C-alpha cells in the first residue's frame, strides 16, 4: 500500500484505528483516556492529533456517529438540489470536494465496457481505511473502500465495472490526485474525475456532486432534480453503482425517514463519512478547521 508521506501515513493509520474503535458499537462512549491508551499516546497528544485531522474532539465525533445522527442531519442540514449552489458550493463547508472538475465517457464508449481504455490503480491509506483508487489519463474513475468488504472484494468489484479495460498498477501516477482528493495536500488545481457510466447513472452522479459537504438529501429529491420523480428506485440503484466514492458523495443520500439507506462499501463506512464531514464543517464554521 502506497504511503502518501511518512507523517501522513502515520496520522491516517492512527485516525483509522481511532475511528474503528469509536465506531465499534460500545454501549457507552469511550473516554478520552481509554482511546488514548489504545493508541499508546497520552490523552493530550491524542486529543490534539485527533482534533487536527477531524476538526472536533473525539467526544464530539462520537456524537456524530450515533445512529440518530442521520435523522438530525436530515432535519437540520437537508438541501434541495435546486438551491444547492446557494447553500455552500463556494463556502468553507464544501472542503476538499470544491476542488474537482469532471467529464463523462460517451454512451458509445461506455457500451464497449472499457475496451481500449487504460486504467491505472493503486492502494492508499485514507481516514476510512484502505482505499482502492483507479484513474485514466482524464481523471479518477474509481474509489472503493475495503474496511468492510475486504481488499479482494473491493478489487473484484471495481475491475468488474469495466471488464475490457487494460488495468495497470501505478499508484505513483495517481498519488497527486489522491493527496488532493483526501485533503492531505492542496495541489493548487482541480482534481479531475472521469465518470464511466450509463447516461442515467451519470445524471444521478451529477446531482450528487451538487450536494455540499456537511449536508444531505434524499433519493426522492435526487429523482426530482433529474426530472424523473417516479424513478426513486432506479435512482437508488444508480447511487449504489457510483464508482467514485467520497468525491461523488453518494453517502449524502438518505431515505426520507432519515434512515441511512444502503451503502456499497458498508454502512459503518457511510456513517464515518457523514460524521467526518459534519465534524469538519463544524470546525470550518468555528474557525478551527485543521490545515494539512
């Protein structure tokens, strides 16, 4: 697995272990002392490190991971996609996903299942566990998380999306985009995305790109936004087939009831993604957002 930098890799490993512990379903929230002991750190050092990367304290982050957090987000942070540009696309709440541009493969090319396409891939550490990242010369085309599914299943999943493409292991080629994508380093230019999907799927993914960080919407709202109000089930399927997790934020789509719904890479990962964004949005609003 590729190290981003020695320090970054270390911090990501600590963050991943801490999030895993916090998200393990303990009857009571873990104390700062208990978490720090598990990390083999002093409480003060662990608190500083955790707050630097997440933007809030471990205690506050645990509150974001509770099961009713999604319902609270839907009540307080629901965004109608038609108004999303006024709700924060240019604000600090957008965070790293401000810095991307995208284009889509033509329907004809998609129908050829990636034939003639070279896709580079590599494994990277992320705050949400091991991430399999894939990209073409035009941009990132796949991000999958293996914390719940396992690395072998994640690899088989993404390879199966474009069965006729040529796959080349080349993490260093992807590294600058990955650093920018996970907010480790501001590359000073947009992270390019290359959407490989059917026309209906791409419409859904485009709608997902309009949801600001720290906010959520519903599957039915996405269906309305793309002009297919009766296609809620098809929208849900397209959301689930999103190949570029995190940057195309399918984790921000919830059920009308406020339930999490499904998530292709595992519901614990979805909760961690939502909690991470909520925490960093709060940190941005309070002026405490960490710099990388």
